[in-house]
C-alpha cells in the first residue's frame, strides 16, 4: 500500500524530525518538577512543624535543583516557615524564578569549582542546631555529585577536580564514579543525613541513574552507603586513577568510611522518587501510541560504551527495517540509561558527548552505499538539555545524514575516532538544542522505523 494513501498508518504522522522531538519533549515533560511535585505537597505539609514549634529547612543539589526549589517555594504556604539553600549548575536556574525563601547558588558541572565548594560548606553549616522538631526537605537530582563538592579532610578542591576529570574519561560507570566520589567527600554518601540528625529528613529524588538506586543519585548525600573504602580504592586501581597521598591514605585506612545501613542517623528519614528514566520513557511511548504508532521500550538501564550501544541500536533498527523483526514497522523503539565515553590516556578529546557519540556508532551500523538505512530516523539526547559540556542536548540522525556529511567532506568514522561528534552533526544542522530543561532523567533515545 502506498504510504501516502489515507488508509496508511503513516499518513497522519508528523514529519520524522518533528515526531522525534515531540517524543523527547514528552519524556522531559514527565520529569519536570512543576509536574511531579504538587501531588506530594499534602504529605510534606503533614510533616511540617507548626509556627513557633520548629523550622522547615530546604537543602539540595542537582541540575533540577533550581526548578525543584521554585516549585516547592511556590507551593509552600506563606504562613509556614521555609528557608534553605540549593545548588544547581550554571545556567540551570529557571529564568522566571526569583527566590525569596530558598537561596539558589549556581556552580560548575561536571568538574566542581570553588563556587560549589563554598556553597556546599554553607549548606552543611545550615544543619547546625537542628532538632527532632525540625523538618529537612532535601531536593536531590543528577549532577549533585559535582555540585555538592566538599572534599574530605586533607583533600583540596584541586585534588577533587583532578580525580573527577580522570573518572569522567576512564570509562567507569556512574555507580563506580559515585562510589569514589562518596568516599572522598565530607558531605555525600549519607554524611548530610548524619549532619541533619536528629531532625526528620524527607528526600525528594529525580533519578538519573540506571536502576534508580537512591544511594547513587548525586552520590546519595542523605542515603546509607553499602559500599566501602576498599571498593572505592579498587575502582581507582582498576582504572589506573592516580590518587593524591591524602586520598590514598584515607581509603586504605578506612578513615573516609561512610555511614552504613542501620546507622541511627537514618531513622527519621523518608525517600520519594519523583521522576525516573522509566517514567519518562513510558510518557514518550504513550505519546507515540496516541499518534497511532506502536512503541517499544527496550530498557531504561542500558550502560556501556556509547559507540557500542549505538551500533547495537543501529543493528536492531536495520533488522526491523529489513525483516520486520523483532518488531513490525512502522514503530518507534525507546531506550534510556547512562552510557560512557572512554578517552585514551593522554589524548585530548574533541567536542561532543554521550548522545552524539551514540549516534555516530548508530550511523556506522546503518551505513549503506547510498548513505543511511532508508526509513530509519534516530534521536538521542540528554534529558537535562546538555550533552557533555556543549550547548546541545544531542542530535538527529536521518537516512540522508551520511550522504549530506560526505558532500561536506565529513566522515563519521573520523569524528568517532576523535570523539568529535559535535563537529559532525553541527554542519548538518541536525543538533537538538532546547537549552537547559531544568530536570535530568538521563539519556533518551528514540529510533523511528517507517
């Protein structure tokens, strides 16, 4: 049947580029604090101390921190006390937010800076004098590991910066990176909860990690840590990360150990997951099905090298396009998780991030003599609006991308070898650049097969 006939299931679909961007918007929209926090307000108000009987302190860190603080401040009754400090990434404060009761500080991500260190010290100081009558609301989201940066005793900010850079380039998973970060911190890995005790603590989480483990999200500042100094040391040794002498000594001796499950400091704590990668993938799937397009979610926990995961997705899309297996076309295939980009020691990478490197791997798997696989369109983007350290969230791959690149003298393989995906997709006009989204539920990938 001709795809242009009224009876075709493709006839009423938006153009592929628009369709994929609508699915991305649906995924991001499901994770926005303004959408997910109002339902929790009655539970928080039930915990809040009455005027004159205690205080409600708001502490937090993460890329969604500004939007979470804004939502809470707008929802909170004026006759109830509310104060605190939240740290977010530069440029990730909602433009219409004018903080009145919660101080919002911007700092660097993914490598911490002096602004983040100073704000973290002030945030920790706010916990002094808390008692059982007080309520602490912690707003935690992805990115908090770098933003909530307070080095363990004997370590400097420069030490933390060097270790962070090494972790980001070595190919370690997010759980491995955050295990190390927790043990080299004076505030993460449950230490913020210990500082808040004996106050009641309710942590609101927006997850950006595979599996949604609260102890990994932002390195779990208010969550018991089951990992050990020995685990952190083993990870550094596995990836050949050079540690300063103070870090090495603290891990070997166990002096940097974190509060463990069962510790009394966690007795008065509650945790609520407000948004997760799976919830966002489900929202995108529902949006696709509302258009009459079958949608399939692979997983929200996919990890591995970005280029390899891209090749795997490309191979799957090709099987659907050519053989109708394992799914019939037309359809959209969705996935999430957190992939990694490993840079060889001593090599300076180009510009790009996980999403665009994924697309290069996918493009090579879909390559044909004419260019790309007919009928296959792919969007990969980070839900926080930033892919790596660039200003784009990700990019689009179309059946014509490789041919258009070839006409401009661009090679997907050369760009992949140099970790320089941005220089490949930018000249094609195929970048996805929504700007900061004020939330973060990690990688979003959508493969449209027509």
